[in-house]
């Protein structure tokens, strides 16, 4: 469990109760790793954080908005992931800080820059086809 005084930071990899719809369309949640993408303004003024889901299962054809973290690299070790994982910039959610069960690690600066590029692409915040 994260301590009550935990202050989320952009780029942290956390284990969180991530929302999804089951096959019947009923809202559910299950523990999933995710990257905190929100910053201080959100963290200091709301009870929520914005997160990007992570998955260990790639799409058959990965999307240009997916960022791969290869297991066995210093990047994976820093992030705290135990398998090759993809940050899914197209799968975002706002969740209560209380939904975070623990901190797994942190993305390296260059990894976070790559995630930010994919977020801009997913949200069409700029025309950046140079990924």
C-alpha cells in the first residue's frame, strides 16, 4: 500500500486498480501497472492522477502510440517491470490517488520523453510523425 503521505510524480510507474469494461459492458477494475502522466497542478489540486496503462501483451501490430520497455534493460529495471511491457498512450484514465497500491519504479527521462511524444500523437496535440 502506498503511504498516506505519498506524492505522485510524473513518470512514476505504479500498480493501480485500473478501470475497464468486461465483455458484458460492466465496469470493472483490476491491478495493473501504469505510468503517472499528470503533473503537480493535478496532484496538488485534486484527489486524482492521470495514468497511461501498461501491458505485457503487445497488439499483433503495435500502435505508433505504444512505447516498448524491454525486459532485462536498465530501463526496465528503473521502471520496476519484470517482463517486456508497453506503455499504452492510447489507454488513459483518471483514477483516485487512493487506487494506487504501490510504487513500482520510475521511467528514465528519455523514456518519459518518448511516452510524451506518443501522448501528443494519441491526443493530436501536434503533428509529430517522427517517432
